[in-house]
C-alpha cells in the first residue's frame, strides 16, 4: 500500500475513534493510546498536542502523572501530607522542572494536591478517590420514553450531596448505556482510569453496558441500582434494590388493619408475575379476585382513570380497599375516583406507592408507602467506601425497605 494512502487511512480511523477532543481507549482498536481529556473532572490537553514537536521528558509525562496518581490512591502519601519538592521530583524522575510543574498543575486541577505558597505542596484533604462519586443513568430526563420518576428522585437526591468543601460529591452522567461513541461514556471511562472518583453507581444497567470495558477494565468500586442482582464478567457486583416484597406486605397489611377484606390492585405489568402480592394477601387474609387485579403496561397509564371509574361506580359491588402500586397511577386514579363519586377515606381506603422525598401532591388523602431515595443513595456510597477500604467487592444484594410517609422526616 502506498505510504500516503496508508496515512489517509490511519487519519480516518483516528477521526472515527476520537470525536472532538475526547477519546476512548485506542488500545481497543490496536492503536497506541493518546492522552485523555475530561472537561467535567478538570483535566484537559492542548488542541495542538499532536502537532507539537517532541520535547525531552514529554513522552514520560503521562506515565509519571499516572504513577503519582496511583501512589496517592494507594496511600504512599496520606491526605494532608506534604509532598517532596519539585526539585526532588525532577531528580527522581529525570525530567525537566517545566515537566514536573505541568504534572503538578494537572494534579491540582484534578483535586489530588493543593499548593500552599511557592514551596509547599500537600495531598488534598479530600482527594477525588476518597470523596467523589459518580451516578450514571442509561438515558436522559428529556427522553421521557426511557425515564421514570424514581430516577428523577435519585437524581435530585444525588445533586444535593456535597463534599466537605461544599462542592458536589456526586458527578452525574447521562446516556451511559454501553455505547463507546457516546461522549459521556468516554468521559466516565477516562475519569475511572485516572482514579478521579471513589466509586461508580449505575442505574438501570443495559445488556450492552454489562459487556462494556467501563465495567470490566476499571478498578474502582461499582454498585448497581437494579431490580435484581447480576454478574459482570462472571463475578457478582454489589446491587442495591428496593424491597418489593416489603412494599406489598406493608401496603396490604395497612389496608387489612383498616378493616379492608376485599381490595383492588393496579400493579405495574413488570410486577404481575411475581409472588409478592399473593404472599401478602394470604398473610393478611385479604382477598383480591382476578378481575380486581389489573397489570398496567407502561404506555397504558391513561387507561387507569377509566378503569378506576368502572371498578367503583357501583356502591353495591366494589372493593373496600385500593392499592396503586405505581405512583404514575396516582393522578389518573384520582380522576377516576372523583368521577365515581367515591369519598376517601370515608368510602374507600387507598394506599399508593411513592418515591420519597419527592412525593407527588394529590387531591385525595391517600396513604403513601414507598422507598426513600436518600436511603438508596447513602447505601450505595456506604458500600463503595467499604469496598474501597477492604480492597474487594462485597458481592451482596442490599434491599432498601419500604417506608410510610408518616415515618419519614424531611
């Protein structure tokens, strides 16, 4: 192949893999690696980096930079501990004072070190590998077909968590579904490789993401928020899930305690095949005939209003309790009950599923029971810290219990 043609092919291959100034690991494509850039985490490289002529020690800079990161991560220097001088690093590494200064400047931007005056440099009191976390969603809130209210509540809670210096403790990434051509996926991969977080939390892991290098080739703790436990690369990963069995037990138990003997249940279609509901009904001696239990498809929520109106329009033959097992049902169910002329709680006891603390307002006095997103996020952070300190994954499924709104504060 002519040399000039070969250069064009390499250039085109490079442009396919490197988009803008961000890049994915080029080792995957069999091409030597180039430095990463991550605007969100504070490190970047020059736009003209490829065009600059080689300088003595420049080829050593990425390796030395990564070595210093890893030494801080592994505890060679503890938070707040003073680092050797630039001159000492210059002698030890064999690079110029200018290169050492560039490395230190990069570590400052990344949050690993802090400079005091002209002579003293220390490891940051809260370096990123001890105090920053990431929360990755497979979609974006604007994509309403692939987003839900629980994710919105998790997002709001995560954004409110702060580091000791008042900066956000949880960095949010959207559209992380395993596609390596998505910029946020590349940014998160880069940050993980550079130890710019204590751990990663993933919501709604897609099949593609389960196979992606982000989960297999990075060495930071990982926690999944998922409906079920799963394995990544043959190994179990710590999972935090909401305890559906506890929700149905408490919801049905509350209706039974209020004297309800027959109830109707509107349940998400995904929950209709599990045994949680049947176990709860049997435990509390409550009946729900098949024609009063209705699985609702995600795109059929607007039928809830008509269905509820139909269930309760005849006072002589209607349930004395109603369980709405998805908070998306609250508004249309309210409309159906009002159309049927039902008085809550005089005529009917209603229990609804809710995501706390972002409870939805309703016109009728429903009893709310559900899951506290604050508890979910703090459980994830606790698992990450435990795994980071122990050096090994816990490989455990943690179940967040259901709570009544009356039991929560804040």
